[in-house]
């Protein structure tokens, strides 16, 4: 996530995205009957796992959650709170409810991940992959911890490809010397918009149908 | 694990902890019908995975098992030996039998992990998390390799929270300028003691009961 | 993989090995009914995961697929192409069909991984382990993403032990001051040859039979 940017809008969307990803971790972990330790761990990994893997691959320190460690408390306390509050029956979130913040996070994390890799002079296709890793690997790790095949690999709804498209928009805008906020905004809007349109229209990624023999 | 410390007691507990963690890997791998390669691999990952992940996150080298590579031989040879000996029916270890060494390892690895992160000037909550990662991630990786939801996330018995509590004891002792061996000892004793008391008393971490609908 | 080597034979075998590993990822992912995003991701991780994990553990940059980023396109495009072509029913690859290129990859990746760790002055047993990690961890990650217990841990056919044996041949040849290409060739031939002989003869790694009680 960008250092030195005072843009409060970016910070706001970033915060919404972290919380959306953490919430998707809470939802999945409660579905698998984990205890409060598991719920907090899965929420943490979902929210910060993609960016952390990107930074490990790029050999970049400090991690977002080390530099902005207040977020660690926010995610841990809110996850525990939501899980206990939810368990008491007073509220209910569904995967559907987090579609919008999740799509915002997908677009923003993908654009930021791409820009960070490009700033380290990575080749274009590697930068695009780093954007995708940032956007989707939190969810992949969440599903591995929950002992499931990652949803992004098989639910046939475009997710990673939206982030991939957004990454190329960023790379194109950057090649045209667009100012940084414009490139970020265009890329994030492309990925988030594609995701929302794809969900609304029921677009499908090709693959094996479950009634096909291999 | 601390360099330059000549404390034989620390070395002894450390060795016991590595062996206990390796043994828990052997038990889990044989339960899943792995061959001797799988048993050695799972034992290795369980014993050294937590500390290795911590060092990757902290960008710290060399790893414990690179600096003290004799332990690699010890773990590989003992794991293969225990598995073959056990298979011949002459002995039987149960998960219950490793409770005590496992609790010792939990306390010691958590305290050492916290102190190593703090030595790199990490924020307090990050240091505490690094202690927890050191103590529990070997077991998490073991369960992922065995295709199970990590036990620490859902068995409702306090494990990670004991390491977390011990980490804060270390941070408190350090803030009060306690000498290093005292801080380590207090933190490790807190975590190990909490774990043993929790097992003896049947304390539960809140979560979803399996008869609750989500 | 070795820098500065102009040996076209090495490059050729390396390319064959990357493609064989990617193909084994495609086969496994289609078997689990993934979509094209999942197929490409699993192929990528299988082909480059072992070397990437080795480089993360050795703190070495850039990764093979960052330095030679053309391979990223080759793997992504070929995986998507093979999956769609295959789905249309015009072709069929089986796990049996990739045994030979997979064995070549096992030998070559293991030897190269060992030599790279030794070049960083790692202890012998650590270098041997790094060779094994390079050769087998792509497949381990493939199986984790496909929600299976890694085949290398439990199919009872020698795989990791062949890479381990090849690694020690490299270390022995290096200790005897053999020229680099000879050491690489001997080590790779040992591992690949052992693998092929083991498959042909049905050698078994000891372990638990599925009808044994634990």
C-alpha cells in the first residue's frame, strides 16, 4: 500500500477493503466451526496474506501490518467481536453482503500491488502477477486454512482475471506517463467494475463442468 | 533461538521441544498413512516450520536449522527410526504422551520468538504475533500437509492464546528492564503453565458448537 | 537454475522439465474440475513453486521466472491452451505420459537446487535438502492447492529419495573437485535414473499399509 500518500479517499477505500477481506475470513471460519482463535487467525491471513506474500516475493520490508500495526488490533478485536456477537444470534452477514467491499478491495489491492512491483523495476508480466497475488492470495490462504479448494480456482466466476485486467490498465496508464493517482484509480475502477458487472450478468470463466468426464 | 547463550538448561529445553514437535508430526503423519518420506517431511516441517516462517517474515538469516544443521540429521533419522520401530509394533506413542513436551515447546518457542522480533525493533503487537507464529505455525503446517483443518484453529482448547499471553509477559518484563533469562523464563513458564492448567481443567475457547447452525 | 551457462542441452532439459511440471499441474487441476484460472495458477505454482520456495529460504533474488519472464507467458498460455483443447476432446494426457519428462525435471531441478545452495556455502545436508525442495515442492504445493495429501508423502514410490540421492552425488562430485557440468550431469542422471528404474521395477518406500491399524 502506498507510502506518503495523504489521500484520505485512498486510505478510506483501503480500510474498507481490509475489513471486507477480514470479514470474508470470519464468515468462512465460522462456517467451518472454528473457535475464536481460528476465526481471528483466518481473518488476519485473509486481510493481510496477499500483501504479505507479495512483499516476501519482492523481498520488501516492512509489511503493511508491521508499518501500520494499529490494523492488527482492529482486525483481531473486530473479528473476535463479530464472531461472538454473531454467535449470540443478533446479526448475520452473508457472503453476498460483502460482495461490494470485496470487489473494491480486489480492485484497489490489485492496482497497488502492481504499482509496487513496477516501482521495483519488475518486468510487466511479473508486476501484473504481483497485483493478482496481492488481490487474491489472501482468499487462497483462507481457503487452504479452511481445508477447501480455493474458490478463486473453481467457482467459474471471474475474480483473478478482473485483477489481471486492472493490472494491465495500470501498466498501460503508467507507460503513457499518466499521473499516479489517475493510473491507480483507473486500474482499480476497471477491476472492481468488471467484477461487479460479471457478478450481475453471471459471466462464466471456461472450465470443466461437473458433469463432464475427464 | 538465542545465539551466544551458553545456558545449558535453555539448550536442553529447546532440544526437548524440537523433538516433541517432531514427534507430533510423526504421530499425525502415520495416522494419515504416509510413507517414510512423508513422515520425515512432516516431522521436519512441524519442528522447524514455525521458526522458519518467523525468520522469513522478519527477513532474518540463517535459520535455526541451517545454523545448527546437526538437528536436521537428528530429526530425519529419529523420525524414520521411530516410524519404522513403531510400525513393527514394539512401541506406541499417543498424542496424550507428548502433551508435556509440547507444552514446554509452546512456552519456550513463543518466548524466544517474541524476544527475537523485539530485538529487531518490531512494534509490541507484532512481536507478540511473531512469538505465536513461532510456537504454533509448525503445527498449522503439519495439519495443512495432512489435509486437515489446523487443530489450533478449532479444537477449542487454549493453545495459541497461551503463547499470546506468554508473549505479553515477556514484553512486560522487558519493558520493566528485567534481565533476559528472567524475562524468557517467566514468559515460557506462563505459556506452558497456562497450557497445562487449561488441559487439566478442560478450559474452552469460545466458538461455534457443532450442533449450532450458522 | 544456472546463470551464465550457455549449454543449450541444459537449457533444453530445463525447458522440458518446466513444461512437464506445468503439465502435471494442468492434469491435476482439471481432475479437480477447476476453471481456467485455477488450471493456470496450479500449473504456474507446480512449475515454479519449488525453485521459488528454495530462493525464499536462501534469500536469493531474482527468481527464475522473474529473470526469465518469458517462461511466465509460455506456462500461462500453454496451460490455458492445453486445458481448452483437451476439454474439446481432441487430446488426452495421462499422468503416465509425463513420467519421463517429470523424472528428467526431478533430476535436473534437484541437482541445480543443490548446487545453488552449495554456492551460498550452506552445510551439506542443508544443500541436499534445498535440492529436494526445488525438485519436489512444486508438486507438494500443487497437491495442497488441490486439497489433497501431497502424493510425494504417501504414494510409497520413491520420488523425494531419488532427488536426495542425486543431491549427495552432486555433493560428492563437488568435494572431489569435478567440473561443474560433470557434477550436474552425474547428479541429475542418478536421480532421474533411480526414479525411472524405481517406477519400472515397482520399488516401494516403507510406510504404513492402508490395512494396518495405527
